[in-house]
């Protein structure tokens, strides 16, 4: 049920805000391993520790989900130099990365390279 609620919230984004309002987050996922950091300048950096690759996405915009507070459910969208898009969907819901006993305050779904990745953010 929680997954269904998350998907419903993520499909109803509105309320574009400025890139200067991009929240600073650190996100991670396992199997496959990935990491994303965001900064207040509107840049998202995605790393893949298995291949030692890192890609930067810029000009980020933030959309908040309708019917919630801005920090409860939101989407950060950015593009890289090759015009590829990354969408980081975040919901304020406890998350476990599946590998450790750590509990993170945010759950994330990442849409990138024709893949949907699951993970956690803090």
C-alpha cells in the first residue's frame, strides 16, 4: 500500500520553484549501487561506485506534489551535457537501503537512462 501511495503522489507534481531552492540531499541505492548528491546551485551528481563513473546534471528544477507540503513529496529534474534527463522523486517516508540497518528519512525513485532505481535519501 505504501508503494502505491508513493506512486500516486509522484504522478501529481506541480508548483515549479527556482533551482536555488533545490534541497541539499545525499541519496543512495543498492543492487545496483548508485549515489546522487544535490547542491543549492541546482547541480545533481550521480555516481556509480562499481564503474567509478560520475555524471553531473544541472539546471535543476523542483516540483512539489499537489496536496502536500513542499518537503513531503517532490521531484528534482535536471539534464546533463548530452541532454539526458535525470528525475529524482523523493517522499518523506522512512527508508532502509536493504543492506544495512540504517533508517533514512526519505525514500527515492530515480528515473535515469531508461531505468527506475530505488533508494534512500538524507
